């Protein structure tokens, strides 16, 4: 049976159950020591009948109720259901530079990994948009066709790198052309291309190609520049024996971000240039403020499957356990029999006897008075 856990981290709260059990065990041990000081072992069952057993049952019920609530918070789902979802949004092709210069570490951990995270941040902000991925260096590959399955998209995105292309270099113009041809709907508007690169280009004329694509198909282009644009950074190279840096004619290669070409691409296509550089950028905000402003389009209704939530089963179990604990406490109070100790009743006074005692006391008092 397939199972999906929506909030796996919440299962860490099961440590609370272990903590409750540990505290209860320590309290029970302290209580036994106190009882042992109060009464001898043979009197304990009569003075505290069933107390130990009740505590164990109560602890088990409360622990099970807490555990059930934690499992409910984890959002465990199983079983699948199909449902139709109206699709409305825009089509976004992400264009990712996977050339070796994107491995430069002036951005932590490197430019490529930062770009991947920025793409994920934008995808997390989407709802209903279709997304695709084109990767490029010296040649270009469409890695993911347009899809609205964001989870699958991000899984494949994690795996891309320089190994996905056959030649080194950087041809932004070719990547723009392939991305523009990858859109499903050939009507104008509701399309955007978002490019993540350090801006290095090897004579592919990206600004001219971007302008032509925008004029012919109404596609808007947004560019995100990564890397230091002043000093730059060396490009690491990993060999079997050691880690070094890329060299050309005996000198180490330093890669800088070229923001000028990215700015031209954005200006000629009614888009926007985001000079991320080496800084952290709120890409969710970039999506809302720029990309999401592209006119939306109604897509065909999609039929998707999803796991059925089962949290209510565990919440109901927890409530039943709490109710059972409440009922057990009520029965315990009603069934408790107070111990009564026999006390001798005072004897009833006899009026005649009391009268005789009173006369004798008066006579003694009178004798003392005369004697004085």
C-alpha cells in the first residue's frame, strides 16, 4: 500500500510521548518510596487498593492519545483519488546555464546550485502555472517539457549539471530559441522565459534573438544574473587525484558576471533584469512582482490524482481515548469506599446518678466552708 507523509518532521514530537512515560515512571517510583515509608508492605493493598494498576492504565491511555495526535499532525495519507482541476495561469520556461563557469564559488555553494534553489523558490510560489526546463552550455537541451507537476519538476532539476550537455561554452541565444519553440500553446501572451546565468555568451547574439522571439510570439523574457561582476571567481575542476581550477594557456580562468547582455535581453522583451550577483534574492517576490504579471490563460481541465488524507482517524482515536480516561476517573470516584473506624459512643448519663453526685459535691463544699 502506497503511503504519503505530508509533514514528516512532526513525527519528532513522538519524543513527547517518551518524555511523558519517563516522567510518569519517575513519579511512580517516588510514590512507591513514599508509601513504603508511610505503611508496611502488608497494609499497602488495604490502604491504597488498585492505585498502581490505575496509574498504569491512565498512563497508557494518555500516551496513546498523545501519540495519535502526533500522527495526525504528520498528515499521513494513503489511497488515491482522481479529481478534475481547472487550470489557469501562465507558461514559464526556465532556462538554466549549466556551463562550467556556473560552478564558480563566489556564490555559496556555487552559482549553479544557487540558481536551482532560486528556481525552486519561484515554483513554490506558483499555482496552476505550467513550467518547463531548458539547459544549455555549448549546446542546448530541453530537459523537462511544460508540466504542472511541480514535485517531479524539482526532482529532475536537482539532477541537472554540466554532464547534461555535450560541449562546453555558453550560447544563451540558442537556449532562448529552443525555449520559445517549447511552448504548447502557439497563441500570443501568457508566456515567459526566465534565464539563470552568469551572462557569459559565445557569439550567439542573445539580445537579437530575444527581440525577434518577443515580436513574433509575444514572449516576455526575465533574466537573473549570478556571480561577482567585479573580481569574479575561479572555476573549480575536480580530477581523480585532486581538486584544481580551470586554466587557459597556463593561467587560471576567472569568471565574472556579465550583466550588460542580460539587461539588453530584458529591455528588448518587456521583461525585467534581476542582478542577483552574490546576494540572497527573494525569488518568490520576483515571481509575484514580475513574472506573475504576464497575462493568464485558461488551460484545459487537468485530471490529477492525490492521496486521501487520513488524519481524522487519528484525531478520533485520540478523542475516544481521552473520553475513556474521563469515564474511568468517574467510575473510580463512585466506586471508592471510605474507610470507617469504630469509635466508642459516649455513655448516656443517668439523671438519678447525676443528682446524687451533685448532692455529695454540695455537702463537701459546705463542710469545707464551716471548717474555714
